[in-house]
């Protein structure tokens, strides 16, 4: 009996239970909290084997339950939403995740041979592609787990993240077909041979690309990525607003009750920004700016030519913004540096009217002290971040060192947005960011895939996460864990070179091909069905 047929023998039942258990463990182990890349290959294999084995009726139930339960465990604390919203999101994702399994089962009834193995990965790639235009971008996609597989991840320079996803999901039907052939006493399935050739060529490509990288002898710029502790500001605001003290751990998640309680103080400040009780808060704002200047002073003495701070490094209300910008301009001019100056500027009047009240932005200040560009975060976290979105443009800042582009944190989770880097020949992207313990270092490495796709070096200073600097091939030049101490400065010579990638030229051709594959297989299936029933 093959793995594709339903069986009620005790031996087969044990097999199905084991497959379900391994699948559950695999998807839990792929959590951003403790990513284990090997399980991205194992999980889909086991879950597809279970679905094929028990049939559609029971397969729907078990696959849904396994995806939901593992998703709840894996993503709890990683997704910055209240628990009821989080559960609803996981339920919707679990229903959505049934589609590739159903298409695989029905497709194999009419499509024979190795071509039938393309149904499952094509369906998953299309789901991932269309959801990437939604509020979550590529967050949670299986391909993100492969950042440490350096040879494999180079394939993103050709196909984007979609080619990585396709190969991961294609592995599942290939293995299941190979098992079915073995149990039936047949020769190895042709799909296994085709897949082996494809993955071998991809890994060879990755090895050649890394071996022949063009960065040797390329010009470089010394960049300082800086962040420091800022929870004391929220603690000070809470005490000023309510007269009570609150202590916040650096390891809190964005959905934690403690952080939600502390955030009420910011709303109190916005309601009465001129009350004298908030004087200590403005002093804390000033102290934070002074601390960043002090750390930047050390970096400049060490030779830094470009200084980048983490997301929302500097906080204040709108009326106090000009004085802060003047100080930043004077600092950049005095030291003849490019300063990427991230600010979180609050608008009390917008809050009072129920509108987005935050400017989450980064100012680019040149060595002459001029603000040459102001970048607003293009994709605020929906439902969480009350920020005014940007205009959808990723700018180019032309400097003596090369072309530099700013983006902010969550922006890098959207390949369609970040593809502008490759189109504009960006040589260095700076991404001021802010994370939390449960998604570190996962989120920083996610961003490095955008660097590979677009052939640009990346500097990602990250509060409450992993400070990361990579070259245009995604190789780590320097990193620093925020949770090891309070102040974090990385100073690195970063190669400034724009590496041409096939992905920049081809764009999202893989999802297009996957769509054509599914349509053509569907048409063929309808044709064969009509022939059989004629």
C-alpha cells in the first residue's frame, strides 16, 4: 500500500500519528523565537504525507489543527497583537494553509508523472506572493528561515524570496512520491531525479556567486550603527502621568500587558503636553539625544564617516522638533559626517482628532549640516503603530561614498517596496529598526534577504534586537546582540558596490510562472475529466 492511499491498519495509523507529531514539532521549531532551519524541509513533507495518507475528509481536520496549534505556540509573543486578534489571524492563516494540500490531492487525480509535484509548491508560492502585498508582507514565510544556508539563499538574487519558497515546498511532494515508489517496489520517482538536479544547480550557483563576489578592492565607507536603551523614557512618562512607578524589562514583547499599560502614559502626555508634571519627560527626551551624540562622538573619533541610529531613537512632540534638528545639523557639520537621524515626532493635535499622530522618520543630514531628505516609514505596523505613512518611495542619497538609501524596519518585510533598491542601483541601504526579544535575530536576518535580492550592502541598527551589517551577498560583516548590555555601537568598513542581480531584471517571474503552471494543470485536468466522463 502506498502513502497516497487511505489505510486503517494499526501500522498505518501509527505512521500517520508520527507524521502529524513530527510536522507539529517542525512548525513550532520554525518560530522566530528559536528558528531551526532544517525543519523547514521536514515539516511540509510530513504534513503532506499525512494529508495524502488519511484522505481529504480527515486530512482537512488534522492539517488545520496541526497548523493552528503549532502556529499559536510558535508565534505567541512574536506577533504584536492582543491575544484575541492573534488567535483570529492564526485561524485565518490555518484555513488558508489548507489550499495547497487540497490542490495537490485533486491535481494528482488528473495529472500524472513528475509534473504533478509542481502543484503543491506553486500553490504555496502564490499564497505567499499575494499575502506579501497585505499588512504582514513576507512575515512568517518559510523562506525566511533559510538565512543561514548561505549557498541556498543566494538563489534569492535570481528569483527573489519566491524561488527559495518554491524549492522548500517542492521538496515535500518529491519525497512523498519517492516513498510511494519505494513502497510499491518501483524504480525511484522521476521527480526525485529532477529535483536533485535542480537543487544541485542552485547550490552550485550559490557557491560560484560567493566565490566570485566582486567586492574585493571595492571602495568602502566606515559606518557606525548605534542604539541605546530607551525604556527609561516610558518609565519616566508613566510616573509623570500617573504618579506610580513601573519597571519594564528589555525582553518584553510588543503585545505584553506591561507595555500596553505603560503606553497609556504616552497618550496622557499627548492629551496634556504642556502640563508641568511632564517636565521630567522632556528632560528624559533631551538626555536621550545627548546620549546618542556622546556615542556618536566616540564613533567619529574612531573614523566613522556615516552614522546611523536605530528606529525612533529620538522622541519628542512637534513643537520641540526644530531645536533637535538644529543640534543634529550642527553635529553633522562639526564632524563632517552623514548622519541618518531617526525621530519619532508626536502631534498632540492629530491625536486629539483621532488621526495618526506619529511621524516615524529618518532625516538624512549631510556633512554641511543640511537636511537633504526626510523619509517617513512607508509601512507602519497596521493596527499597532499610529504613524503617518510615507509616499512609497525609497530615495537615493548621492554621497561621495556612493548611493545610500534609507528605509525603516518593517519596510524591509515588503519585497515589492524594497525592489526599488535594485532598480535604482543602491549601494548601501540603512534600515533603522526596533524589534523585541521574541523576533530577534530572525527579523534582522529577514532584512538581509532584501540585500541579496537587490545586490546592496545593509546596515540595520536595531534597538531590542540584533544589530546587523551585511555585504551585498548577505554575508555578516558585524553583529551585536542588544540584550547583552545597554549601549551598542558597531563601526565597520562597508564595501560600497551595487551588485547586479537577475531578480532586479526578472522581477517576480516565479509567482507568474507558478500561476501559469496551476492554470495549465487545471485546464488539463478539466480536459481529462471530461474525456473520462464522456
